[in-house]
C-alpha cells in the first residue's frame, strides 16, 4: 500500500526505501495541520521556528512526510494565505523561519483539516 501511495519504492528485490521529495497527494491544509501540531508539541512557547527544525526535527512535517528541502520551502511559501496570517514565512539574510502571529487553537486546527479535504 505504501508503494501505491508513492511513499516507498523497491530498490532491488526485497529492499525498500522511502521516497524523499515532493508529495502530490499531500494537501497544503494537511501540511499546515502537521506544522501546527508539531509546533504545539515541540515548541509551544516559541513564536518562530527555524526552517531546519520544520524540515528535519523528529516529528516535524518535513521528516514525517519525507519531504526534501525544496518541497518544504514551497509549502511554507503559501502558508500565510492558507492560514489567514496565523503563520508567516520569512527568508531574510539567509535566516529562513516561520513566525506564529496568532495562537494555535483547536478551532484553527479543525479549519486546517477542513481545508485539507476541500
């Protein structure tokens, strides 16, 4: 089943590996939900998260969905409009991060799930 979803591939007989890179079936709403959930668990008191943490930290959307750096960055670029300015992406002087402009509430997370299935 994971092969049908394009998440793993058979390298050679009996040896499988995860496919890292863009995931066409992953909606922006689901990525944003995963980011909100990760943020609540990994750094609830912080108002910003570094790109590297979002891409590589244990439990992060980049790591969970096996996304490459370009795919994570592409998702983060559309985050501000999707989340109605709850999250804002910045890339200034080589410092890439996401800022949380509002609190993450259950209502907000439910709205992201709804967007994932629109």
